[in-house]
């Protein structure tokens, strides 16, 4: 998938299909979340464990532009990249393809969060470095 170094394959389940015969729009957000978590596991936290480390991340905002439907049996992939790291948040861009064709584009803002204190916190230098090593220079 051009422009995305991290790609997550998604298996379309029968339960993902709605009465119109295609993947329900709400399910796209599950596909996006699955790919964001895999990106964090492999790029930032570097673990193959089934348990995620204390991530301290909150999804603050997400948008999705739906282009075409996905149907049962189509091979689906989600490309994920971090394009900007701010003080306490970062921007995630994602692309969903089915059969190699664009079906949706998404942007999300994810905030580094201290759950015990209930406040956002600065994105760590280690986080920044790992993303920049993987992605190249990030704004």
C-alpha cells in the first residue's frame, strides 16, 4: 500500500455485513481501531504479547470518508501512519483498501493520557523516536 509502511490485514466476518449486503459503516471504525492498536504494538511498544502495556492513550477525534462499500470475502488491508506529533497528541492517518482499491480514508487524533491523574501528558521522547525511526521525519 503506497505511502504506508504499516499495513494490517483484516478478515471480513459474516457478522460485519449489514442488511444492505456490505460491511456496515460502523464496522469500518473497528477495522481502523484494530490497525491503530497493531501499529502501537509493533512500532511504539514493540511487543507481540497478547497483553498491551499500559498505553495511556485516548482517541480524541476520528473522521472517516467512505468511498466504496466492502463486501464479504474481499481481502481488506488498513494502512496506518503517524504524520504529526504534537505536545500531548499525535495525528494518525489511515487508508482502507479492499481488493487493492481505496474504500475509505481516516484521520484520528490520539492523546497521551495519564489515567490516574486524569490529565493529558507530553508524548515521550522514546515514543517520538520510535515513530520517527519507523516513519522517517514526522512533523
